[in-house]
């Protein structure tokens, strides 16, 4: 198939207007002819990750969204509070593509051998702009999925699996022996739990409810601490002493949780200390903030000595740091265990148009456990006869 046969495809776009209004819509865009080293993927599966929601909704509250039109002509709008617009000024009046990762079938390819070899293959890719019917990308950014793997099974092989594996990689490279992970009942947290069980790594899982605690224990997790329990700090310190964990990855970001983890680490270390130091233990304790489930300030109560670090952590920056060979080794494990360790389960598959329905937006935008949604851009949208696709605005690539 050539792009002359495809011609156009729908794209989901996110636009923040200068008036302070968020607009999500579907536009009909021309499918470009692939360059020599490029391919065109018919996207059949692309997950809605927490990292996608930030770009999709900017600073708007998804629960305030309203929609007009039907099918491919659906337009969703939401107001952005004036006090929240300062952080998104750089994207005002720019139509942006959304979707970090996805999978589908290569339906057109450039003349270069690496691209031509992918024609007809089921591949996964990443890098943005996946909430579309047809996605153009370099052949080098594609991963051929193992035989018998569907696009849905391979759509999420980058963000969660590579993040979980990279956390373990950080632990080993920085000389730690065990891990702490917050928001641990998430899809990512469940993946990390499976990795640590398989690799015999101590893992302290921090969750926010008794139900989440029971969920992870049912999956074999040995150390699960409920931050809503009155005994949380004591439970955390016991788990830290048992595992010896001195490295944490925190998806919450705001509040005092990072401080509580550092305090627990220091307390666990001091239980076996042979002497007193007014500077605290000499063992380095590290917390990496990699999420912002709590957008408030990160509060540190300095009762854990001076041998500590708190910093930000981002997957793409880490992979660039360790280089292509190490990254390829991590990816190879993901592919080898795609249907076991790194299997991703979805609550529901929806079309591009359904992704703009307020009742579904309220569901997939919730920060909940086990509520992951999958967009299938090839899914029929049941557009009404009078619904029209919106004209294509200028694109920010």
C-alpha cells in the first residue's frame, strides 16, 4: 500500500487558546510520503498514560469538560483556571499532537533497506504523536514485535516496562541493593514488583489504601506499606530495615512522603549503628521524584542526617545517559517477557472519537489503580451524517 492510497487520516489534537480554553478535536490531515528512512504505521493501539494526560489536558480539569458534535466531529472544551496558565504560555494557540507510544502495522515505507524491510510488519514505536490513524516515523525508532503479538499487546512496551527496568538499573549502577517505590499499585508498580520477585531484589511498596495493599500482597509482594495507616512510619521503617533499601522512586512528588522515606531509611540504618554522629549516618540515602501525583511543594523535615539526595528523574534522560547498547539490552528483556512480566491489561478499548466523550474522559483521567485505557484509532467512530471533520490547524511537531 502507498500513501497515495491512504491520502488522509484523523489526528487527535490538543489546543490551548489564548482565551484560556482547552480544545480537543479530531482533524483530517494529509498522510505524508515517507522519506527514504521512514515508515508509515497504521496505528491500532496506543495507551493513555499518566504522562499523556498532562499534554492532553494541559492545566484544565478533565472533570469540567463538555463536548459538542458527534463521531469525528466531536469537539471537547474545558476551562483552564487563570492562575494555572503561567506554566503553559509556551504552548498557547499551538495545535499539538498527543500520545507517547503505540503499535500498529507498517503500511508504507521509504526506499532505504531498513525501512523497506518493515513493510507489513507489526511494530511498536514511541516519541509522541501516536493518537492518530497514521503515524510517520523513522525506521530506527520502530521495534518489530515478536510473532503472534498483537498491536494491543505491544502498544505499551516503552514507558512502563523501560521505566521499571531502569529503576533496577539505577539501583545497581549506584550501589544500592534494594528499592522503595510509591504509588506501587499502579500498572508500573505491578510490573516493578514482578521484576523484583523474579530477580530476587528487595522492594518496599508504598500504597495509599488497604485495598491496594491486599492487591500487591496477592501478587506476592513481601513488603507493602499503606500510607493511610496510623502505623505507616513504623511499618515503613521495619520494611526498610528488612530490605536494606536506600534508594526510592517517588511518583507522588509533593507533600512529605519523600521526607518520611528518608526518615525511615535513617531510622533503619541507625538501629545497627555502633556509635553516634550529630551529622547522621554516613550511608547515602537517595529519593528520585519521577511523578507529580501531588502538585504541591515537596516538604523535607531534616531529621535524616546529611548523607542524602533528592532529585528529579526522567526515563528519556536516563536512557540517553546509559547509551544505545544498555538501552537495547533493557528492550530485549521487555520483548522476551512481553506476555508475562511486562504484560499490560486494559480496562477498555476506545476510538479516537470516544476519547473525547466527557463521560469516558472522567474515567480514563482518574488517578486510579487498574484503570488503564487503550485508544484504537482504527476503531469505527460511528460519525453522524451531519458531523464534519474539523479543518487542519497549524501543527506543532
